[in-house]
């Protein structure tokens, strides 16, 4: 959406009519200030969400690291268990 369409929307007839002594320029300045405030609010939200995403990505990496570690441990224990069972079966015969 371009700036002219934003201004057109903000200055549409749906707004309160101009007060006596209030100029069009003042209304445009108010609108620009409101747009600036909304933009700053959106920037703050973006920054907050970006930090949250980075935190979640870090936690995901840590969880994947733990998963791999537990998988390797489980795999190693499984191999050891089969070796022990093989020794027991071999010694029985």
C-alpha cells in the first residue's frame, strides 16, 4: 500500500470533520504522527517476535542435540545388550 493510499484512507470523510480554525495541514501532520507511532509500535513488535524466534530456534537446536545424544546412548546400550545376550546364548551351548 503506497503512502498516498494510506493518507487517502486516513483522511477519508469517515473522520471527524475539521474544527473551526483547524487547517488541513494540521490534520495531515496528525495523521503522519499517528502513522509514525503505529510504525514504531510495529517495529517494536517485530523486534520482540524476532528475539522470540531466535530463542525458540536456539531451544530447538538444543533439543535436537539432546535427542541425538540420547539416541546414540540408546543405540550403544542396545548393541551392548545384544553382545551380552550373544555371550550368554553362546556359553549355554
